[in-house]
């Protein structure tokens, strides 16, 4: 939308119409102590060339540029071909607005429909929406949806769910009946996935559970036995919600839907959006195809239909937002979808194709296993968890905290991974390492030598 400033004559005319002498007079009801009595502490404006030089100077301070990175923990660096950006730059895409008018937005609606199809195939569930803001908000929305479907408030989060995702869930439910106190945690277990005994005990004790939320793979890279967890949840009337941060893992793992998940969400960033200081992301959301699920799914859905001439067309078939229906009946406070990021994901996955998608995943797995075995052979590290992993795994240093080690490696140009101690002192010795297809054999050997 475009906002044009009012002319002095227009301002004078409006003030006269409401009987106020000046704009400042509009703010007089605000107590003096609540008003800023000085100019804003802003620098003077700069011309374009100066601004560009200033921004380039700020960018040059980013020491991570050019460093060998093995960071992950929810944001992943995969190859994105230039064709993706070139197609995104087509004016039909980057000038498009919300496609309420189907007759003028068929291109945008079709890309959304294709995106939903990709998400459905990826997560193994038939009903997918047009995207959420990111994986964390998608997780929280899945929890709210499960509460509405089951009419229960209690939620069990496996400890392997990303800590920031878990905090997002607690924030979302804070103002609802029961509040964040209704969120309980299931222990990790020795495999790094989940403690089955703890899950059984908490499912059967206390108030009925709305849903059980598990990472697949989880924050520590561990792959849980989803089928067993689904059977456990369903036997107690609860829904199973899965959370996938690294969607390339689903090229090799059986889909959440095939293993019994009722709602599956994921962070789609890795599929088409480069890491940019932690964002933006793109939440993937899919669920079972049942009327009650369709009525409660958040966000918007695009559907295929035919026009009056029998030609195929696309429309927004569901948009249960507070803008369109009574606020108390809205299924989500997310008022749009991440359309441009979803388009990038659609283009990238289409360029890869099914064989390319699997080929990338196999590279990630093989290279991660190479680093894992080589690091263990050095004798300085051990694996704290026994569950299988994809391209991300935890190494535990035998001699102490990993913070000083990471600092030394960073001075040598290597970002060796994420120190898990930032979330818990109990993980101070743990290093989360992520490997993707972008890493060469030389990159892997350099990391292994540094860790050893």
C-alpha cells in the first residue's frame, strides 16, 4: 500500500473541521511526563551513495562471512541455484498482493496450490495449508489446533523439540485456559529421542492429553520411533504432532503421516531460503483429511476448481482468519502466508525433482556419518545419544565445556557447530554439528582435524 503525506493546506482544513488549532493539540490529553519533550535522537538523513557505503561497512563487520560453517539448530545452508532468484524476480511474483480476486491472481494461486501439493507429499498427509510464518509458529498453531479438536488443554512436549519452538508454544497458550502450566515435558531418554516410560506415565496420569509433540528428527538430530509414539498417543485419545526442522531428512525417512502423525509441521527454510541472520523462515503444515481437521486448520488453503467454461482454475477455498469471520471463531491469528518464501521452496524443489531431492539427502547423511566417525576416532569426543541421525548430531567433549574450543576454532575460520550450553548448563560439553551437501571432502577433513 502507498501512503502519501498531506499538504499543509489539507492539514489546516482537517484541523479546522474538527476544531483543533494544531496537530500538537491532538496529543495534549497525554500527560506531559509521558511525552517526549525533545527531538528524536536520529542522525541526519543521508543521500543514496552514503547510505550504500554505510550499509556495506556494516556488512563487512560480519566475521562469519567466508568462514567454514557447520551451524544448524533449525537454520540450514543448502545450495540454492541462481535460477530460483531469477524466477522470484519476475514482476508477476514480487508485485503480487493477496490473491483474493481469483480472476486476476491465477498465477499466484497456482503456485500456492503446487506448494501445498509438495508439502502434502513431503509430510505424508493429504491436507496442507498455504504456509505459516516459520516452524516455531507452525508448531504452536498445531498445538492450538489439537486442543480445539480434542477439547483438551494438556500438552506433552518431548524434550527434543527445539527449545525456542517450545517457548513459542508456551507463549501461544499463555492466555488460554490453563495457561503454560498445561505444557509438560517428556524426558529425552538415553537414545536422545524420548523416554517411552515417562511418556506412558504422563499420558495416563492427570487430565487427558490433547497432543504429544515430538521432533522428527529432533533438536539433537535424533530420529524417534514415531510409530510406537503414535500408538501410545492414540491409545490415550491424544493426537501426535511431529516437528521437522530439516526437511531434507524426509527424503530418506518414512513420512510422519505414514507413521501415524495426525498433524505434521516443518521449517521449510532449508528448501529454498538462504540463512539470513536467522530468517525468514516458512512454516509447513499438514494434517489428516477429515472434515473436523479441515474446519480447524489454521491459515489459508488454495483449491482447484473449474470456471464457467469448464477450464481449470484456482481459488482460496478456506481462509478462517479474524478478518473474515468472527474473531472468536478464527483458527489462527496468522493473517497471511509466507508466499514469497513458499514460492522459492516450490521452485527449488521442482528444479530438484524427486531424484535430486533424494540425492541431496544421501550426500548430507553420508558426509555427516563421515564426520561423526572421524571425530570419535580422535578420542576427544563421544556420542551422548544412541538414536540414528540424519545430517545433524551431538558430540560431547570428554575433557570439559565446548565454549573455549569453539572460540579457538573460530579464530581459525571454522564455525564448528552450536554450543548447546546456551540453552542449558547440563549441555555445556555438547556440540551440535550440522553437515550438508555444500561441504566438500576438504571441508570435512579440516573440521575433523580441528576437532581432533
